């Protein structure tokens, strides 16, 4: 994913700065809304043309809808094609209740919100519970919903009388001015609220959770993020905003029939505007809307006639190609040149009255600014040196006596290296931590695990080994709650975890890493680890979590890279990040799934040292590894799996010289 | 009896839906591209069919000789462009949407927005039918079904038996590994896009046989086509065919038994259920394409 | 890849520049020539559905408008001044209609406006017109009860209660046949206008359905279908099995074409069929299948009608045909939609001339007081109590020998109503 820049990041925010930043935003926001409101309230005094107000009203409608879409789909990555459902429900509710039955208009806004919330709850409760739900499936589900609602309106023509409903102008305070003023102000209110909610959500815990879900949902789940709850929250919020926006839309079009609201324009353009603007940020949709609505308006007014849509298609296609991450990201990268260009070009055309219509000047300014924003000169970033590298060098020196890794596992199996340091457990094996009884897991016809019974005690460092396909990763998945056992039960720290969702298992005290590291790409290294603290067993607020993260980064040696984004890390560093993140959940049990895959010898030694440190701090570790040298160095106990069953279990030396084990690995050739 | 007739006609016309959907489904499943421009290609072929028949008096089915190669090239070119640009799944939706707007507008400029329909004298297939027992098989639907079955069956066999087919499936499963085995992702993708274009040409011709054309038609197909794609399982050809038939049948039967307005309601509700219960598609078997 | 991006960025920048320059030399959109008239032009603004779902008919209105304005200007313009028409594409999108009319009125400050196409759009435009007090001549809104703005003026001859007028006129005409139909099937498109004619609206629930029963006829089939129906076989099969004498399809666009085709595929042709708002062209391409099909019309360019109306009408009709051909329209006859469009323009002109001013209140009053004289619809009178819907002078038309001819009422028809071939 993602085009995050790798240049040295802006300030690492301290908590005070965070608060100040938040306050600044809030003030700016209120000022912006107030300024926009004066355009209408003091319109006549200022001589502000009515039409601009109308155009802004259209923009505000789209801001509401695009923000609504973004809250779910941009933030969480679950794309929805069903925006028309909310607009439709909202518009119809207002049209029918107010237009047909003369119920108070403002009350209908509340009813719309409620109906949309119910709709979202129903869809979410069904869709998000499914473990097999891929993002595409959800998108298609949302595509179907508006069709169902439209068909419902057709089947029951009593709802709208069969021919559509005229929506009269509701009573509003005369001081506000004319109807267009009222419409503008109410749209401003709704859009402002929408953006405020989006902003608030992004900064909040929910925002972080959604970002994590977007980047790597099951990893987030494993860290303790209650993904179902946050997704549902986003869905319902999105629905309520969309619905209220739809109610106000009914006022704008004045006549509501099925085709007015259940069409393809709304869902498609909402996506266009959000994505072009930048969909992971609350401000993205605003930019996207401003650009697209103005562009469409100017094209329509341009007299290009038939060619206006062709121009639109070209621009859309062009923008998608050039700025796939959206304009906002580019704007943020270099705000000064972009804004300056906009101001200059607009002024250059406006002041001498060059185009008859100032809006043309503004559009030209926007286009020029876009071009500047998209210009990306070639640049190579240096891959930062890491303290980890230094550490691994130090470790290698210290281990000078260690023989070089031999390619053959066999020799390691038969003759554990003399100089290898056997692991010294921090404490003697203590209470029973993990208890598996009769655990089996089938995938269709494949029996990945069959009747596995084992016990792991606190303080152990268990090496889980076995040939490929023996079920190691499956067992890890079962212990972390990612998989449910087909049979049998698993208890961790006295809790029965069979059937618990992964985030609850995480709260019981289990953490796992992945063989292929899966960091949250949109967050810095520090924030990746902070996530674990924010959502772990003892949750903390962001600022404190970041401080705690720093400590964990020190343990693994990544503290110098704390502000870097994961895309800039090499494999080893990413694996260390995985470990740090897992560690940060304050686990009782740490499951490492081939955490050392793909590393060179120096890196391996470094990693081993890190693991020792972790173990010494009191964490029970289960490590799945192919590298028997490593397992020998670390493990207090080895469990060998073969084709889903437990082949051997016990002291490393004994297990490794067990002929059955050797046979499982090497076939009948025995080694002395 | 009337229900049976409706079911039958619906099942046959489902072939057209399946043919329209096949191109979208396969490029989505294999190449991870949601290609809305496919609808533009169907529209363009339909209009080309109309024009060739009206200006040169060609038999409508024979126009395939021109439209299939044409759309083959266009489809391949579009896919090559997507690949070259390295576009992501969501962005492919947006890019193809832009392309679709372009194509629809181009059609509107050339042929005007008014309804165009092949004259009855030029199009002998429109009103013909074959009657067996009490049941009527309209020629246009028979053609649609016939083309759909043969094309999809043929494609399915090609995917299963030929090297090319296996290469495609490998690409779908794991492009990186496939590349390691020497399978050129771009060439395969272009070929697939071209094949999808060819199916679009046939679908367009079949649509023009039985309908009046207007540029806005392209957008009217979205609902049905995506319904078929969902039910059939993204990327599964045979599933798409079965789903098309099912969609046609359900629509037809519900139209008669309940009301025509109820048909989309039942259909899309069924889709929601199907997605929740069997997200991989009603007819998908593991790993088949 | 970066080179490519840079190239595209450069192109985008160039485009920005071009747009800026282009905006600087802002084109005047579709205007007429200004022969004979002089001075500051009177600007008429409107939107039309030039793309999207309604574009098929929008194209006709565009040609008519251009033709009218040119002709007007050649004959001295309006109040001695040339007329310029600004038309914007509303893309068949209601939300755009409101915004664009607002733009035309407040921003471009057009002097006059004229309506868009299709009822939902007309309703949205009407709301804007009402807010600004602009007179709105509109072509084709059928749902008369909804058209409550006193200064909107319909140009379509459907009358204030089309839900009663149309079915009654049809049945009256059919009653003169040797064997008037007794079994009736009614198929209704759920689009607002067509649904209204079948089922009425609000307090007035009269419509084709109720009138059929009132007249003691047998309603053998009643089907309501959504506008985007694609599979007509089920409906066709139901019609066939119901064995009606008369099929009333209150539908629009290509509904009757699809129906007739689907029925033909079943080997069935209804003895008599009526379609409410069909697209006229495609039906003619059906050959024998569509022979005898009835519909409503405001005007057909039949020789008898043209003879009666005079050389000017003939000239207009021929000119339209030429323009339509040049625009690649498949059906180039000047008929109902075009006539309604022309009439709307004439209403606008009559109002301005009657008031001798561009003041909208005066125009509105003038039209209420004196009505309008039109080429194709005769003299119109506007009664606000009836939402300005003048008594209908609609005709029935029928496809005879592969062409549309007016057949009812007999005093204005160009041909005789043909009974179904038995």
C-alpha cells in the first residue's frame, strides 16, 4: 500500500503539542464555519452573488456525502457502493413524512438519522460478523442495498403515492433571508457537523483503530482492537450523516421520486470525490468535492456542449493516474508552493477581469495548483542506518566462539553446537499457562492438527519445530484465536479461549507475530507499537502509549527508527518491529511464527539476543522456527510436530537425538 | 404454464447477462481490475452492429466479423494501459469510470442520444421464435443462450486444458510466483482483456438484436451485471453462466408470480443472502476459474 | 514511470493554462444569428437533458429551440431586439437542474427562462422559477395537479386532468368502431407521468384503470412495471394468456417496442394496442407488427394538417427535418415533442409581446388575460384555477402504412381510425 514519504518526518508530537494542535484545529474550524455562514447572513451587505451560495450549497451536499463515505470506507478500507441507500432513505423519509403527511420538517431529520442507523446496524451486524468477509464482498453487499430499497418503493407505491412527492419549503426564521439562504445554512450545518465528526473520529481511538483495520485487520484484531465494534461504529456514523444529508437534499431538489435518489451518480461520484481528494484523511473529501464540483460547473457553463463530459472523463482518468493517493497527500507534502500557485494564478486572472466569471479564475488556479502538487521530481532517499545493525555487529563479536551456521540442519540436529549457550530461563517453569486438550483443526479434508495435547508453563521458551506442513502455524493460529479448533479445548491463563474472538484472546494475554511482517503501513514505527499499548490489556491514551512504545523499541533496538515509516525498514527491522509490537501488548504468552525467516547470520544473532531479553523479562515464548541452531540456543523445551501430531516433546538435546524426529526430518537416513 | 414460460425465457436471456458479466468477472477475479469500461465496449459494439447492419446491410450476426476483432484490440489496449499504469483495484474502478463517461459521450456525439434500432427488415431475428410443446423459445434468446454457453464453455475448457489457461490461473493465484516461472503478467493480462473485449462484442451484438439503443443504456446494465457477478463468484466463468441463468429465471418467475417491480427486490435480497451465506459465489467450486 | 507522470503533469498544466485562456475568451454558447433585429440581445436561459436518461428527447428540444430563435431573429426578434438562447446540459439530473436555473437567473441574469425536459426536472425548475418570480413556459409536464405555480405555462395539450381525458378520449374513439373492445389489459410504467394517467393522484383517483371499470369494460389484466424493466417476456406472456381486445400500455420510450417484440416472439399480436408516450421513431421500424398502434399526439406532420395550418407550418416542419437529419437524429419528423417545444417558445414570445415588457409579473398577467396564439396548438387560454392547463385539444394518432397519422377527433384528423384487422 501507500505512498507515504520516507523523508525525515515532521515533529514528533508531544502531548502538549497534540493538545495545542487539536485546539488550533478546533478554532480554525469554527472560524471557517463562521466565515462561510457570513456569506449568507451578510450576503446582501457584502453583495455576495446568490449563485455562488447555490454553488456552495451543492458543494456542501457533496461534502456531507463524501465525508460520510470516507468515515467508513476511507478510514477502514471497507469500500461501500451503497451511498445512495442513505441519501434515498433520508430523502424519502423527509419527502413522505413532511411532504405528504406534513410532519415537522426538522423532526424528519431525526427520523432519517434513526432509520439509517437501523439500516446500518442491520447490514453491519450481518456483514461484519462474518469471518470470511473480504472487502470486495462487503462492497458488493452495499451495492445491492439501494436496489432493494428502490424496488421496495416501487412495490409499495403507497409510500410515495406512486408518482413522487413534492417537498415544500419548510418554515424557517425570516431573518435568515431567502430560501436559498436557509438551504445553504442548513447544508452548512450538516456538512460542518459531518466534517467535525470525521475530524474527531480520525484523532480518536476509533480513528486509530480504523486505520489499523485498514492496514491489516487481523493483525489489529490480534493486538486487541475490537474490530467489529469499531467497524460498526464507523458504518452507523456514516449512515446517520448520509441520511441527514439526504433529508436536506430532498429540500434542494424539491421533488422526490425513485429515480431522483436511487441512481448511480451519487455512489460513483462520492467515491470519485473522496478518493481524488484523499481518502484516509478527513480533509480529503473536502478538497475532492471543491475540485470536482467546480470543474463540472465550469465545464457545463463553458459552452463546450457535447465535449464537456469528455473533458470531465479525461480529467478524472488523468487524476486517478497521476495522484492515486489523492490530492490531499500531495498538498500536505508541499503546502506552500501549492497554495502560492493557487493564489497567484487566481489573482492573475481575476484582478484584470480576464475571464468574465471569477469562478473560471478560481478553477484555473486550482488546476495550476494541482499540477504543481503533482509534480514530483526524482529523488532517492537513503536507507537509514540502524542501531540494530550496530547491535548485531556487537553481538557477532561477542559470539566469536560460535561456529558459522552450517547449511545442514542435520548436523545441528545430531550435534548441538558446543559453544551454543543454552537458554537460562528467567525463572523456573511456573504455573501452567497454556493447556491444549485433544485439539484438532481440519481445513476441509486436510487434517492440519490431530489430537494435540500439551501444556506450557510460565517462563518456558518452547521451540515448536517440524517439517513443512506439520501444523506449526496452525497451532499458533489456534493459540492466538485466529482459528477456531475443530475439536478440543484450549485454555490460556485459566481462561477457556476456544471460540473467543482474537482481540479477546489478546486481552487474555496472548500476542503473536507473523512470518511475513505486517506492520501498519500508514503509521510510524513508534505508533505501530503504541497501537498495541492503546488497545492492549491495560489501554492507555495515545501520548502515554507513545512513551511506552519508546521503551519497547529500545528492547528490540529500533528506538532510533521510531519516527520512520515501515516502508523504509528492511526485513530484519520489520521483524523486530513485529516483536516490539507484540511485546507492547504486555503478553503472558508470545507466539513467534518464523520470526527469523530470511535473515542473515548477523541479524539472526541479534534477533536471538533480543528474544533472550524478552524472555528474561518474564514472557513465556513459543517460537516456531526452522533454524534448529536458533532453537537449540534459545529453547528450554522443544515440541516436534509431524503431520499434525505431536511427535516429541521435551528437553532439546533429547528431542533432537530422537530417531523418530530425525526420520521425520530427513527420512530414513540416520546421522550419527 | 405461464410461469414455466417466464422461467424459460428468463433462463435463456440470462445467457446475455452472463456474457455481459463474464468479461467483468474474469478481469476482476484474475487481474484485480474492476473494469467499468467493459460496459462501454458492449455499448460500442451494439452501436457498431447497428451501424453495419443499417449502412451496409450486413446480417447482424455477421457483423461479429468486424466487431469481435475490433473489441479484441480495444479490450487488450485498455488492459495493457491499466497494467502499464500499475493501477490498484479501487483506482481501476475510478479510471474505468472516467473511460466509460468518455465512451458513452463519444457514442452520443456520433449517433445522437435518440433511440436507434435496427429496422425490422434488416433484422430478421428480432421477432422469430421456435415453439416446442406449448413453450416458446424466442430466437434472440436462443442466440444469446447459445453464444453464452459456447463461449463460456469454450473459455472454461481453454482455462483448464491449455497452457495459457493454466498460466492465467497461476497468475490469478499468485502473480509473483507465476512470474518466477516465466509467466509474463502483462502479456497474460492484455490477452485476457482482449478476450473480455471479444465477449463484449458478442454481448453488444446480442443486445442490439433485441433492443433499441441509447447511450444511457450502458448505465442500465450495471445492476443486473453486478448481480450476476456476485452470484456467480468473482472470476468464476461457469459460475457466471449459471448465475446469469438463475438471475434471468428468478426475475422472470417473480415478475409473473408477484409483479415486475418485485423482481429486483427478490433478486437483490437473494444476493444479499447469498453473499452472507456463501460469499465465494453460489456456484463457485474451490479454485475453478 | 516518472517520466510518463511528468509528461502527463505537463499536459495537465497546459490544460489549466488553456482553460484559463479559454475562460478569458468566454464563448457565447448557442446563440442565433441576429438578422433584422438590433440592440442588446434578450437572453433566454434553460437547461435540457442532453446526456443521461432523458437525452433521447432532449435532443429534439434543442434543435427546435435553435430553429425557433433563428427564425425569430430573422423576423425582427423580440421587442425589436435579437434573442440569444443559453442552454445548459442538466445531464438528466434533478439536482443539477435547480443549480443551473439558479445560475442562469442569478448569475447569468437571463431575461427569460423556458423549461427543461421531463417532469421531475420541470418540477425542480418550477420551484426555482417560483422563488424568483420568473415566468416558466414548460413543454411536457403531465402531472397537472403538481404544477401549482401560477406563472408556469404548459405547452402540451394534455389538459388539466389527463388522467380522465386520455382514457375517455380513447374509449370514445374506440366506441365508434364496428366492434368496440370489451376486454382490456392495462400495463403501466411506474414512472410518475404514466402512472398518473393510469391511477390518478391525490384526491383524484380517476385513471385508465377506474375509467375502464366505469365504462363497464372487462379489466382482464393489470400490470405495473418499473421503468428499467429489461425482460418483457413475462408480461407479454401474461397479456397473451389474458386474451384482451385492447392493450393499453401507459408507458413511454421504447416500452411498446419491447412489448410488441416480446409478444411477437410468443407468436401473439394484440388486436388493438395503445401506447401513451412512446418514442415515435423505433415503432415505425417494427413494420407490420406496429400497424394500427394508437397513441396521443399534439401534432403530426400529416399533409391534411399542414394544409390546414398553412405554408408557415409547412416551412417550420421541413426546416426541422433538415436540421434533425444534419444532427444524425434517426427520426426527423416534427411531431408531438417538437410541436410542444415550439408552442412553449411561442407562449414565451406571446407573453412578452402582450406585456410589451420583460417584466415577469406583466408577462404572467398578460398571458392570463390574453392567452397566446400558437401555430400548432391554436389559441390558448390560461386559467390559473386549472393550473393554466388549457382544455385539451389532443388528438389520437395511429400507425397506418408505416407512418403516424392523426385519426381522432374526426373533424381534425388526417385519416380515419382503422379497426383491427380481424
